């Protein structure tokens, strides 16, 4: 826990990367009161189980939940099994088809396994909103609906656009933001977190809570994460995602080799996908500006943090070592796998025999028809051993081990030093 932080540091840590904070002064007062009373804040985040798998875009919100946990607050991971039956109309140009109960239950189960890669299990309350919304009954929903009017609903952009385009809006869609708002009432939330696309829904909770004798919740939104392509939001449908369940090496490889976002997106990733404090991110930015770190160094650092968080430090080190070796050797993924498996031509040398003839190694691997042609390739800079370009015709092995050798861009072999 980061309870040693000052109040200013806590506010900066909790609002890091947020787009909307409604309102910052209220958050500060709630944090002050929590510290004085010893009572943690109740932080609510709702997830409708609309898909079985999560990606790093989802972890932006999970990580913000963890930041509250780091400061000792109570986080409720709310599975919208009831609201999932309605179907969230956010960002939709037409009515979203509701999920079946079977789909909701299956997706909710996989969610629970994935979220604890980020959240602290012992500090997380998992709840289902069917517990109170199912018990609300017809009369309760009528009373709830009476607390909001159609004009207020049409302030929501996607409702207004559909209304103006004379596209149908089903009555039950108006119930979604009200049901989500009632979740905040039932849980007596101090803070509700969500994506920027959820700002309207979250503010409905603020609007209705005083009518139930509760202080309005603070609303905080995080941005939608740009994908690895640096253009579209992260999504499986765009193929620009890193899955929470991706193996460690796949995750590292995507972040290092497939990232095309440029500097601006890279700093967003450090802010949104890590627990680094703002000052630490600023420190990395300053080192990069001074030339002390390259863009490649930053990608490796980012991958190290994210993979460690999701798979543990040892798995991250092993994954990054494999990716770094492939990166240093300029090997494509298939060649790297072949080297690891020993499925490439090999040649053996004795460490005690002293420097080895590089042209002889190349011809023994059948990568050149003669030692003279191999020597020409060496002089042209086309031969690398263990990622290092060979300039001399003699190579001194550092010691026993396996050393990948590449000739040109396509020929890959392995030198086994005994």
C-alpha cells in the first residue's frame, strides 16, 4: 500500500491518466475524510460481461481500481449480470441485442479469473447487480424511472443522434443508465470509475443519489486505449490488441515488435498501463529527451513492467530474454523458434582450440559454396554471430555455449562451442 503518500500525491496518483474527474475538489474532501475517520472509500466499477476475454484496453480501468486499492480503499468489481440483460446502448446507432443468461454467466466466470491479474484479490469485492435490481420489482422500477425525464435522457449524444435521425430507441434502453445509477445507490458508492464513453451513465448516478439521501459519487473516467497500430482503439476486431491471457512471450513480442504508435502513444501506455507515479514517467521522458534511452529501450521497459504485472517477474525476464535475443539477432519469430528447438544447421567447435575460422564455419554450415565466398560475405558485413556483426575472419568464442549465426537475411544456423 502507498499510504505514506501525502494528500497531494494521492490525488495526483489517483487522477493520473484520467480524462474526467467530477469533481476533483470533492475527491480531495472524501480522501481527507477517509484519512481522518479511518474508513476506506467505496469505489465502484461495473463490467457488463459482454465478451469472454479482456485485453490491455480493459486493464486501464482495472489499473485505476488498483490505484485506489494501493491506497487502502474498498473496490467493488461489479458484474452487470442484470444490466447485461438490458444491453448497454452506449455508442450504438441501433439497439444492442441483449445477452442470454447462459452467455452472461459464462463470461462473468472468465472475467473473475482475469481481473485478479491486476487487482488485489483480498481487497476486491465481487458483486452482481441482479442482487438488488432483481429484487427491485415493477413498482421499484417505476419509482426509479420517475426520478429522470426524457429531456435529460436525450442530452445523451447517442440517444439524441438516433432521435434526430428518426432511428428507433427502445424504452428499455432508457432503463440502462437508471439501473447503473441505482447500483451506486445500492452500494453507497463514494467514487465510480468508467471509460470516457460512460460519462453520461456515471453522471446519472451523481444526479439521483441525493434523492436517496446519499452524497453524490465522484465520477472519474479513463480514456479508450489506442491499439498497437497507433490509430484505432485497441480491439480484437482490429487485430491491434494485447490479450490479458496472452502468454508472456507473446505479450512481450507484441509490445516490443508490433508497437507502431510513436512517442505520444508510448507515453500514454506508460501512464495508463503501469503503476508508475507521474514523476517517474516524467523521469523516463527526460532520459529519452537527453538521449539516454532509445525508443527500443522504452518498449522493452514497458513490456517488462506489463508482463511482470500479469505473469510475474521470472516469466517476464525469460520472455524478454527470448525477445531481446531475437531482436538482437534480427531473427524473425519462426527462425527464433527454430534456433531454440535446435532445428537449424549446427557446427561444433572446441573452445580450447582458440579462434575459429569464420569462413570455415560458414562453409561447414553450407551457407557458402567455398571459403573464399564465405570470406567475401564476412568482409561485406553479412555475417553475425550472437547478434554481433563479424568484421574479422577469426572468431574467438566467449566460452562454451550455443551461438546463433546468421548469414545474410535468410540463413540461420547454430555454433555449439564445447
